[in-house]
C-alpha cells in the first residue's frame, strides 16, 4: 500500500486471544451519497476531506460536516437495519469516533478490522492508514506511528456500491448489508510477535500432530514454547532463519467429531506474551466417493445458511447470533453447515466448532464474475487468503469453496483452476470444492459435466428439480456424475410462505415445499457416491431480488424456518430423513 506511513501487515490470527482493546460501540456516521467527503468537485481525491474531522477555528471558517453532531449507530452492525432511510442504500457512509489510548514503549499497535462491506478507507487522526476491498474478511494495519498518546480520532469510509469487477459482482441473491459489520480492535504486540500458527492432526497418521508458526520477522533462534497441558506437551522450540518453527509430535489424542467436539487448550508463549487457543484434532480426506472423518466414512447432514440474524434480518456478528442459528440446524439433525456465500464471522465458526458442526466456508466468487480482469482475480485470491489465514486452525471447517454457480468457459476455467491451486498452496490439509450446477435434464437424465472436476476434491452442485425446473418430475430423474469423487448436493429446495397452506401443486404453499423435499430426498437415494447435502436454506433471508408482494416482500422464502423462526412443513420431512441416516 503506497502513500501510507503506517502499514497493512499480514493478518494475525486468533486476534481475540491477544488481549485486544475494543473500539466497538456507538460511532457517528455521515451518509455521503456523492463522496463529497473524499473527492473535490473535479472528482479528485482531496486532502481536506471528512477524515480530517476539522472544526471551525474562527467564525468565518467554512466546515460543512461535523461528526460530533451527526447521528450514531452501533458498530459492529450494518446500516440497513439501524437507519430505516438506509434500508436500500448503496453508497458511501463515513464512520467516526474519538477514543483514548495510552502508548507504551516497545509496543506496536495493530488496528484489526473484522470486516467492512465492501470498499473501505481507514483514517487515524486525519491520515489515511490503510484501505481494503472485500466485505467478509479481516485486515489489520500497523498504526503505531499515527497513534497519539491520549485522544485519537478514527474514521472509516465504507462504500458498498456494487460493481462488475467486484467480488461478488453486480448481482447476488442476498441483501447488500453495508458498513462496519464486524469488530474493530486494537491489538498490542511487541516489535517481534507471532504472526500466525497452524496446528493440525495428520490426515493419514492419527497420532501425528503438526505445528507450524511464523513470526512477523525473519529471525533465527527465537525461543517459542508450545504447551498442550492435557497431552503433556511442553515443547521449547527455536525459529529458523525465516522466523518460522515446524514441529511434529506423536501423541494419542481424543479426536474431534460432531459426536465428540473435543477441543484442547493450547498455549503459545513468545516474547513475554502467551496466546491461548482451543484446538480440535481430526483428520479429513476422501477415498474414492467417500468422505472420511478420522478415518471413517461420514454422511454430511447439512443445511445452507446466510450470515443474517435469526429474526428480522441484519448481519449476524456475534456468538449469540450464531448459537441460535446453529441450534435450529441441530433441531434438524444436522452435523454440517454450508456458510454461504462468503466467509462468516469468526464467532460463528468457533461456535460451530464448539457444538460439533462441520462447516463449508466459501468466498463470494458468485455467478458471473469478471473472469478476465486481473484485479478481480487478485481480489478473489486475497479474500481466499484472508479466509484461510483467519480460520486455518478451526478443525470443523473441512471444505474451502472457491465459487458458486459459475458459467462454463475458458476464462472461468483459468480463473478457478488458478484459485484452486492457490487454495491448495495455502492449505493442503482440507478439501477444496465449488458449487457447480446441473440446471437441466434430457429425458430425465441429469448429467454433471464440468472441467473443474479436476480441481476439486469433492464434486458439489446445486440443482433445483421441482422449483426452477421439472416440477414433480423428481421421481423419474436419474443422475450421471462421471467422477470418482464424493458428491455433495450443495443446494436444492423451493419457496413457501409460512402459514400459507393449500394443495401440494400450488406454489408458495407449505405443502408444495414439503412435497418438493419428499420427492428430492427420495431422488437422492439413487445418486451413487452421495456424501452429503446442504438444502437451500435454513431460514428465509432478505434479498433485493425477491419482490413478490404478500409472499416474498424482499425475502427469499426457501427457508425451512420463516424469518420469524417458525418451522415450515418441509422442516419435519428433512429432520425425519436425517434421523434415519
Ligand atoms: C442459487 C444461489 C443462491 C440463491 C438460490 C435461489 O442457487 O446459489 O444464492 O439464493 O439459488 O435461487 O434461491
């Protein structure tokens, strides 16, 4: 990042175990439709923008904004559900707040931001300290130089305008919640600190534990201690010339699984600081058409879910939000969730891990991305890296998904094959997949044919027999999936308005959805190599694409729960099917 005296530094992981200082709370905000606070009337960036937080020094001074007199909203949180006038708003909003800070010798201060949707510029005390694009992954900035001892003013310009070259691109079937949607934290580290670490069980030898660690500096001979008291691990380790540690331990541990989500307390001591984590040990791999968890075949009884609060919409961003959604999935009998279509917040991933819920985590390479645009590719790669770096140690994440429903074509194949290889280079211990599509059948034969089959470990596809096509034909359908890999149906389903009852042939009735589930689930029994499903979707969710009055009202109604937490008839069909598996 040129032009900043502070620095966007590689993402630190497990930030909540580093005694962070929270800057959450009520922030002032200024809605700036024409980015008056950033560009002059010639649309040139200006140095005296809103980020200066300027105050009139004398009566004749002209300052046409004032954060302190502007309304406030709670951060983290989206603006759409906090200010009714911003429900549909897509554009720039400025956020600003004062805070006190005590500087300390030998301490560096990182500003960690969990997520801002979509395009953010970050300012501290009037100076731009960093910028980021992508609405669902964290970034951190070393702001030591800009930080003052005493009162400081932080300002974030957030812009969620959609654009063709973005990731996601112009159209997507979820609400474009804007703003600072996850925590804003200050993290104090030494000049030398643990940047990130990885702990995992070997996928083949269930008694081998691999430990890797990277410091922020390439220094040899630094002492790092790894402690796992329950496993009698107390290892004194030294960094190599890259400032890294690699160690393999042989231990017979209790393995993490949905039935037994065992987590070990782990401590990493370095440079006077101790990072505590909760780590589960499990192996995940595929053999032929089976997915093996800890060496045993598993069927993924899943459900798809958006990162939206259970009631009334709005971005979910807390453990409580996640706990409620996960409890609904548990009621269904699930052992697996597809966190669609973007990385969900860390609290949700960790709560799922504690509750024994396996997870598919995804980046929003969704529908028709600008495949030939290099910046778009680098943006997707960056989101992938940030997702994997943040959640590398979450044993419940078994699949990284790099795309959803993307159109066949050479440019797409080049983009996605490169992205798949990159994902493998970052993490070769998990399964890679993407949600492909089977959108038609000929003579009731559904064939999956996708060049990307070579670049995934699990063949996943979305299909909507009974809703977008072939209504009531599921019983006649057969499937040809010519790949010797496990198969996951990453989406299927249909809409229903809770409480609307009628004949099973009538759209939007609960009976129609109920019957669709019965027919699809019966059809799945015939699919060879089916290793899991994630029906679309746990609950009705907000979407600007769903405008049918009295039925959708800006909600996608394919939930098994309504947006008010009521169970639809199809809920019971799926729950019964899972209870037999
Ligand atoms: C698609 C897509 C989802 C969407 C769903 C639907 O398959 O992946 O994001 O919401 O279909 O049409 O309801």
